[in-house]
């Protein structure tokens, strides 16, 4: 393994652990030495059905044997079915497929500006975004990511983003104006440290967007597809956004993103306005449809809620507090030891990550069972003890 790593030609833009994973089954991962790990990261909240789920494997295999790609000049049956599955779960509307969360947010920003422009509001260009947010690494989605450290050396970024403090309703009131095209928020800030947004704040944002003619974008890239114990993170607040962006769990490991748009704004993008070659191809769309069907059939949203409660109470004694909902949890250790705990956890056969210096993120597959939750909690306990 060390030899393989030393010979690698991969750009060093990630801090990688010296582990080569070879295969996965359910909630388990196996490295090149055959060591077994409980995967409580799921590829960063991606592999919602776990690894090698037979329904997903079959869907991909069958579709690969039939048709891989044709371009967006045409329709395919999986593309239609996947869009319908998303629309069914969001109450109608329209879907644009892309290949990642960043692209879904790029599309949402472009849609919001184009809607304003079509309505003659050419100065309605601003995007209000929250401090600590994460919306992606492309220039537009990076500009909307209010984490200045991630901007360093990449300027100039696209203009027009208005940052406000998380949960600051007063700032929302002064920043959402006739110049605002959209407000974008994550129901729980994921990369920002598993920080839930206040219900009052989201309700105020919904109201202000209606009053002032702006579009409300829910970035559900990390929180969507059942992860928080409801289908969508925004359901915890009882609001309905105008645009929802998806990726990660949408394909359960197959790279796919999507932007859902309420019917009233669907006319914003017309033929030629926006696109991407690979977006919504039959292979990934066959996977998307299977992910929806499997989550429904196996009642995985309910499982995410129940297992989330169990996991949160099992790990609570290990740190100062637990943030998050369902199976998107952050264990706050209160000290900058998260990175050391992650390393110790790997030694104990548990995959988690340090979302910041003092917080461990846990985001297991939605199929996780009680015994696996209990075992992961006991491995994490051993890891924390090894570091303390
Ligand atoms: C909330 C949120 N939005 C957008 C993104 C970007 O997604 P991607 O890495 O697929 O571009 C992420 C990734 O972590 C995310 O958590």
C-alpha cells in the first residue's frame, strides 16, 4: 500500500489518509490489506444505500448494457423517470440535471438572475448567502461559499454575493432588497461544522423572499434524500423553497447533481440558456430512480430518523454536545483534537471525518442498523479515549 501511494500521480489537493480502499458491502468498507471498517462517513453523506446495494448494482449494470449516453438533444426513459421521481417528492416543478453539487448551485444562481432579468429587473443580481456556508468550489458557487479561507488566491470571484451572519434575522431584513435575486441556505450547514439553521431564520427568509421578489434556494446537497430523517432538510422548518439543489445522496455514489425549480420559475431557463454535456444521462438517471425507489421500499427516511436518535444518544457522552439531525451529526469535542480522533478511529476500524478542528462528522449510510450504530459508537469511544 505504501508503495502504491508513493508512486501516485494524483494532485495533492486533498489531505488523504494512507489507506487504499478496495471494496464495500453495506455499511462496511475493506482496504487493500483486507482490514474491515464501519463506514460512518458514506463518502461524505453520499452512499445513502450503503455499498454495493444489489438494486443499485443491477440498475447500473442493466442500463450500461442498454444505453450510456445520447446528449441532451434527446430524451431517454431513465431521464424522464428520474426527473419525475424528484418532482414527485418536491411537489411538481421541473428538474435540471448536472454532475455535482457545485454545478447545481451554479445553475440555481444563474436561474435566479435570469428570472429577474426576464422580468425586466436587470439590477436584481445579488445573492444573499450565510457565513459558514458551503456551496461548492467552482467560481460562482465558491463566491457564494462564505468561508474566506477557501477564496484565498482564487480572486477575482464573481461579484454580487452579499454575506450575512448565520441566523441573524435583522441582517436578513436589511440585506434582502429589491436588488436581491436569491437567498441561498443549507438547512444544516454541513462543511461549516454541522450547524443547524434556526427555524425562525428560515421562516423569515421565506417571507422576505416573497415580499421582496427574491427566490429562496435550499441547498440540499448534503441534507437531502432522507439524510436528516425527513426527505428534505427544509421540511424541518415547514417552509417551501422555490429552488432546491441536490447531489451527494441523489445517486448514492453515482456522480449526479440536480436543480429542482418550482413551476412558477421554470420558464427562467429556455433552450440554449444553460446546459452540460453529461447532465442527466441514462446511466446516472437509472441510478437516481433506483435510489428513490429503494429509499421508499426500505423505509430509509424513517430509519435515518430512528438510527440518528440512537447514534446521537450513544455518542453524546463522548464530547460536549451533538449537533445535527437524523444521520447528519457533528460530535463537538470542545478541543482541537478531531483530526487525532479520526486517525485513532481509523485504527479502530471506523471511518468518520473531522469537519473542523473540534468536530467529528458522522454520516453513515441510511441503511445502517442498530448493531452497527452501537458498534460504531463503541469504536468512537475507544478512539476518543486513545487521544485523551
Ligand atoms: C451543502 C453543499 N453544497 C454543495 C456542495 C458541493 O458539492 P460537490 O462537491 O458535489 O460539488 C457540497 C459538498 O460538500 C455541500 O455540502
